[in-house]
């Protein structure tokens, strides 16, 4: 099964992808996580991506398409994968269509997570993750069970993203509306678009996505 999670920054794509990865055995492929790892490691890709990411702009299609093309060749993608944060432009969607065609793979569904812009600012400015296992949290909406200790791995180290600040958020939202929202009619026309209410509680959103996935199976 191949699924795309589509939605603005802070919609809950990563949160839901982590849950689906555990429940459905689909690997989460997050271009944002891969790019942040490349920046941290100081690779060529990382050097090219850093300034775009810090400005809340998109990294070039060439870079992200290359990253995904390589990644889906790996063994763990054979059972299916869940794309989180890719594609983000029509050109990326077209490149993905080509990759899937060449491998005779079929896109199961594009799950649109619909969230109001006002809610996104609070989600993004309150977001943090475990520095060791990347489990996502939120200052108000999703705290660890024991204060300051990761539920998943017990770590006491947490990170905040350099781009999760008020200033960058507005340019990320503008980028979403200008460059990524055109994917909605693109996938609607292919008959694969499924919309869920991303304003609901985390568990409620998971239940809605589960319904979409079970209708495909
Ligand atoms: P969010 O979870 O807030 O939607 P991501 O972690 O997916 O953000 O992405 C962080 C940044 O990485 C983006 O603002 C952009 O600069 C870059 N990025 C991630 N995925 C893509 C992509 N598919 N195309 C271009 N740039 C991307
Ligand atoms: P994305 O990957 O789409 O950028 P995240 O999954 O990282 O978004 O979620 C952004 C922040 O909002 C995180 O801190 C997360 O804990 C929180 N969050 C995710 N889904 C919800 C929800 N349905 N209701 C409230 N907060 C949420
Ligand atoms: Zn952890």
C-alpha cells in the first residue's frame, strides 16, 4: 500500500505517520526528516537545503525527487510506504507518478488533513521531538506521560526545529497555499483524494485515517 499524507505544516502528518507506521507496517518516508538529517550531517544535499528550510521555502524539486527515488529502492519499502511531506509541488507529484509507473506500483490514497491556518501556528510553535528517537510531542496537546521523559525510549533530551518559529511559520503557510495546495485538484482528478478533519483530537484523526485505509484493503 502506498499512501500520501497531504496537509499544511503542523497539520499532524508526522504524528499520524508515526502511528500508522506502527499499526499498519508501512514505512514513514518524511522528506523533512531526511533533509534535517542531511543538514545535521553536513552533506552536499544538506548544504544546498539549509537556507531554503530556514527561510520556510521549498528545497528544489530535483533534490527531493532524488532523495525519494533512492529511498523507495530500499528493501523496507517493499511492503509499502507512507509519504509524509512529499510531494509538495505538482512537478514532484508528476515525478512520483513516473517512479511508481516504472515500478508498476499503484498509489492507494492521498489523505488530505484539513486544518485551519490559525490552529497551525499554535501547533508549530508548541512542537518538539525526542532527540534520540524522533517521537513527536506538543507543549499543550501531547505531553510525555512523565514530564521530561520520552514515552517511547526514556530519553530526557528533546529538540525544537530551527524553523518552528512564528516568523518562518507564515512563509511556510504561504508556500503551502501557493505551491502545495494545487495538488488537491491534481489528486481529486485521479480519484484518490480522501479528506479527513485534522482539527479533531489526535486519536479521532487516527480513527478517520484508519477508516480510509481499511476501505482500500
Ligand atoms: P512540516 O512538518 O512542518 O510540514 P517538513 O518537516 O515536512 O515540515 O519540512 C520542513 C522543510 O523541509 C520545508 O519547509 C522545506 O523547506 C523542506 N521540505 C520538506 N519536504 C519537502 C519537499 N517535498 N519539497 C521541498 N522542500 C521540502
Ligand atoms: P506536520 O508533520 O504535519 O508538520 P506534526 O505531526 O508534527 O505536523 O504536528 C504538529 C504539532 O501538533 C505537534 O506538536 C503535534 O504533537 C501536534 N498535533 C498533531 N496532531 C494534532 C491534533 N489532531 N490536535 C492537536 N495537536 C496535534
Ligand atoms: Zn524518544
